[in-house]
């Protein structure tokens, strides 16, 4: 299953963070908006033990692109 929207992910976040699904969805949308805003301002955004979001470029046309580099703890968790 592929989760394609904040609406689909919100119930999982709500349960883990003890929020309502609506609060979780609003938080997810706010996080996405905040990350894009910071990247546009030239800042990288790092979530400790998760990864780093920053501005990269697409090799095919040098267009700006959001880049994500996972933390080594994520790599380790995914390889188990």
C-alpha cells in the first residue's frame, strides 16, 4: 500500500501522538508547508535521527528540487 496524502497518514500519526486525526492532518500539512518555506529561504531542515531536507538540482535539467538524505539510523532500521 502506498500512502499518498496527509489524510491517509493522519490516523497513524494521530494514534501515536495522541491527537485527533484532524489535528494530525493539520500538523502534517503544516510540516510540509514549513519545510518548503525554509528550503525556499535557502535553509536546510534536519529532523534528528530521521534525515535532512535541502535544495538540490535535477541532473536532467538543473531545475531546483527537494533533496532528502536519510539519517544512518533510518538506513539501519530499513535494512533489518
